């Protein structure tokens, strides 16, 4: 009788211990384990991160990092990490957190606009994905890549079309560059290529002219008219005589792309540079900035007119006054020159 009681007591104790262990396991796996107040928190895990790095990133967000570590070991996550950006939602349990870190890498929106150089682009992109600016510049300038894609020192900037793109945060430099090549190739579809051909221009020439159009006017609705002016000049064999190209030539020579030049002087027009469109006919050998799609399409779909000149309209800032003759242009120019002098804009 006594033995039976001992056995029963042992069995009951065993069940209690097993139940307690099962509860602790269940609690570790399925009980909420977050301690932040927002609806979600983001974790960025870099390439080649260790499990220690993961714990360091998660520790401020979790109530109990030790239970997370235990469940991660049981599920084999601690030895099978994946880089990326992950959203940890408030109230998640360890099982949900680990499943998220395994398979829910969130894309990020990468945006860039009218950078004037590839180092500027690299700086802009490195703040949005894992790749750093040094590796990006190296990828952009890789001689083998440039040779295979037929871009050169002057034209390579034009491969990067300003827009918003979706990437995984852990994208590396070569991955970003190669994706931009695909976007460039997708942009230059048969229709756009035919329009360029009808203008007697290559895609690089279109982009080079579009960059000038973009620098001349911030008004998207005015860009087809400005493009029409420059195309009229090209058609009749005139030099483009575009001030933004002279400004770019000055920046390129000094290497200081942050220089602010509001007024081009007569002496600047004598600068010896392939980007000086006062001294060289045709479009520059490459873009002076990254034109956005609206500027490129403005060149491909220009306004048909007989204008050959334009100057800023100080009565309607942002827009321009257009002229068919030099006499008319010089009359229009008086108001702009007077305004510059009144504002004491010397350079």
C-alpha cells in the first residue's frame, strides 16, 4: 500500500514537473515578448551578421532576450541568419519573431534625383541601402562593366535614371548598379529608340540634351518648349550656347560640384572644355546632371515652334520669355539683366 502511494506521488510529481516544463516551453515560444510602445519596430541585419549581432539589435526591443535565444537555437535560426530589414510588430512572440527574421525581408524605397556626379549618387544611395559609398563608386567605375555596357567616362552618369525604386535593404553595390542598367534598358524601349532616331540622336545624346533642359527650367510643363529651342538650334547648325553647360564645365575643372554660380560671365564663355556649348557645336559628350524622365521625354516629344532664344521671366519666376529673333530676345533680356543688377547678383 505504501509503495503504491509512493508511486502515485512520484507519478503526480512527474506530471507536475512535465507540465511546468511544458508550460515554460510554451511560454517561451508563444507568449508576447516585445517591450516597445509603437505598433512596430524595424531591425536591420547586415550581411555576415553573427547571432550575437542579432541579439544586440533585438535586446532593446524584447522583454526577455534569453527566451528568444533558446527558441532560436531550437528552431535552428541562430546558425542560419539572413541579412535584411525586418519589421517586429508589437505583441509578437518568439516564434513569430524568428519566422519574420527568416522570411520577411522588407523592401525599401530608394530615391535619387538630379545628382551631378557619381560620387554624389553614391552618397545618396549609401544612406538608403547597406552598400557604402566607397563600394558604390567602385562598382559605378568598374572598367570591365563600363566596357561591356559601352559607357565611358562622360556618358556613365546617364545610365542612372532618377526615380523611386524598390530594393532590399541588404543590396550590395554591384546589385544596385546592375539593377540600374536593367532599368535603363527597360526605359529605352523601341518607341523611345525610334523617337531618338527620328531626331538623329543616340540615347546618350538625348540624355545629354535632357540634362541641359532640366537645368534650364524647373517647370515640367515648360520643358518641351525649351527642348524645342535647342533642337531648332541643332537642326540649323547653331551652337547650343547653354549657360548650364558652362557652369558644369567650371565645376568639373575645379572638382567642386557644390559651387553655386548664379551668373555666367563673358570670360567664362571662353573656357576650353568639351562641355562649353558656346565654343563647341552639338550636345556635350555626356550629361551635366541626371535628367529625370520628364526632361528626357521632353526632348523626345518637343514642342514644335520657331523659337531660338529664351531668357528668364522675372515677372513669372520659374518660367521664361521666348523669342524667334535676336532682336526680340535682346529686348526680353533687358528685364532679366536689370533684375540681376538690382539684386546685385555678380556671380
